[in-house]
C-alpha cells in the first residue's frame, strides 16, 4: 500500500494570510515525505457562523447581516489571495469562482427572505459555501507554491442521508465514491484538497455533517482511502489537560488512548469532533492533533487502548456548560418497573438529548442532564407522562435545577483505581464546591460531576490541579 497521509486544517489554520501560509508550508513538507497526501479544509474561521447568521436574519426579513457578510467574505478571501496567489491571471480566475459562490449566497438568502423561513436544507446549502470558498483559495495557494493541488468538493465523495445539518454517512457508498474520485487523482501524482463539513445525499443534494464536522470528514476520507495517518491541524498544541481558554495552566498531553479522547470529545473538548474517532480506530489509522502555528511540536498522538500502560492517572478535565439537572423524585418509585424507560422515552420524544444519567443508590430518584434551554419542556413532558403516579403520590415531584456545568475527568482505568474519586471529592470539598450529582457511566475512563454554574470555574481549576501530579 502506498503511504497515505491526510491533513485537516481547521478554520484558524486558514483564516488569515499568515495562517494559510503556515498551512501551505506544512503541506509542502509533508508532500516531500509522503507518497500520497490528501488535504481537508474547514471554512476560514468565523465564516460558517457568519453564513448561518445571515440566513437566520434573512428569514426574519433582515438582509443587513447578509450584505455585511457578503462584503466581509469577499474581502477576507481576497486579502489572502493577494498574499498567496501572486499570479494575476490565477488570482482573477480564483476571484471569479469565489464571486460565483457569493452570488449563490445572495440568491439563497433572497429566497430565504421571500419564504420567511430557512429550512434545514437551505441552511446546509448556505453553510457549505464557506468550505466551497476556502477550498478554492487553499488550492490556488498550494498551486502557487508549486504543489500539484486539485480541489474536490466532498459532495462527490461523502454520501449521507437527508438529515440536514447533521447528516449521517453511508459508509459503504462513501468508501466507493471516495476511492473512485480520489485514487485516480493520487495515482496521477495530484494532491487533492477537499472541503470538510459538507456531503451530499445519493441524489446530490448538499448536506452537512454538523458543526465542527470537518474533523469527521477527514476521518471518513482517511478510512475510505485506508490512509496511514490523519493529522488534525488546529490552533493549540494538541489535546490539552483542559480547555486552554478556561484554564491558563492547561498543558498539552503527548499521548491519549482512543477511549480517553472519545470521552473528552463527547464531553465537550471542542478540539476534536466526537464522531471523528470511530472510523479512524476501526481502520487502525494513526491520529495526531497538532498546532499549525507550532508545527515542530508533536502535539497529541492517539494510541490504541492496549498501549496505555500507566493506568489510573487523571489526564484531563472538560466542562460542558448550559446543562440542567432534571430530577424525578418519589418514595413510591421503589420497585415500580419501567419508570426510567418511560422517562427517557418521554424525553426522546421531544428530541432532547440526555447527556448523562445519575443513579441514586436507592430507587427514590432518577436524575439526568438536558440542555438548560429544554428544561421547561422536559419537566412538562414528564409531568404529563407520570400524571397518574403523581396523582397517587408514587412520584412526589419532577423538577429541574438551575443552570449547571458537567465536569468530566478523564483517564484510562481511573474508576478502577482506588482513591481517585476520593482525591477528586477532597479537592472539590477543599475548594468549597458542592457536587450536585455524579454520573456512573459504564465507561472505565471517566467520571462526570454536575456542579452549579456559579462554581464551575473554581471546580475546574481544583480538578485540573490533580492532572499535574501524574499527568505527564
Ligand atoms: P479548528 O477550527 O481547528 O477545528 P476548534 O476551535 O474547533 O479548531 O478547536 C480548537 C479549540 O478547542 C482550541 O482553540 C481550544 O480553545 C478548544 N479546546 C477545548 N478543550 C480543549 C482541550 N482539552 N484541548 C485543546 N483544545 C481544547
Ligand atoms: N466550518 C464548519 C464549522 O464551523 C466545520 C468545521 O470547521 O469543522 O462548523
Ligand atoms: Mg473544530
């Protein structure tokens, strides 16, 4: 098999002339060392937000944000082109194709304004424009550097269902399409540069893989090509012991297992989209998260679960805000079968997702977290579902707490290691933080705690301090 590397650049890695220059340098170096290189790019930083905001306002009849975004998008792409695409003919061709995309942005927003509604399908067509623009720009910059780049829209490669805004890929069809489209390019000595984030239904209608989904695109393409390595290039030195925006002492973690990183991603470490991990593990592909702006730093390597030797260390902590803890309470629940099943069915019917479930030691209460903005709806649905039990006083009450934060402490083998939970609670106790609930997930690699939003920062720092002792 030909050694194949897939490099994904996030929005900040392509968001300004100097950043895109760094990304081009990284590709140029990799192309010397690897026989086959495929690049995946996000939209320039902030672009997806601007596109979606324009569409949302257009639906309310306000086209001002569209006009502002249209201008800003043209300027930002042109500023990068001015620096990285010196040939005026090439640059003019590039600007024409970007202007065509801006023209579709205009017609889509006008259509949304006329309809007074932005359907999920229209939002995907609009959101996808960010990557469709950035891929053309990066392609031109790579060619200006002498690399044999060829841009590809991932709608040609990744096939999904029509669950717009969060589409689900058909893995077999994706593998086949990806190989049909990309292998001939690679074998012809070209370097494909592919849009992240977007995909298409079998009929060719544009979909997207969900916010932050370019990481997932990279994983799907890598698995389809049986690549050897995927590098997720971002703006921090890999996965860190906590979100560096929240904890200034956060440090880069050299090595994490698949399960550890899966848990971190699921519980809010935005550095990697949670869906990225599975296709990559299943195909046995090496996964590295590294910094475009600090390319000599190794970043974080993700290793298979068997390779982690020093079990029982606290490696990292994440915080997910905007949760609310919902509690169903009542002595009469003891031994009544099916209460939990009915409760979760009622929540699922609202299409609200439950992030964690906490079991009390007695059967007198069930608590779980939902997004805080859904708490009213969830409580109302549960009161309706359990109206009979509430009337009989088998259930005393259903209630939602104030806004809470879920802290998740991650480290392989942690829950089997005696004393770790104790250390976490001691640290929180000493910091004066009250733990509202603990989640007993089945996962051996994490413990989740719910704390009041007001205590989140203190709790995060207190738990983060525990990563220092054995975190390296
Ligand atoms: P990209 O655009 O490159 O995909 P993202 O903004 O999606 O970048 O993700 C990178 C950001 O994730 C970092 O800038 C950092 O603020 C945030 N982040 C949150 N938790 C962590 C963590 N544990 N380790 C590293 N970064 C984290
Ligand atoms: N541009 C998309 C987003 O902002 C996808 C990505 O960056 O991963 O959500
Ligand atoms: Mg991202």
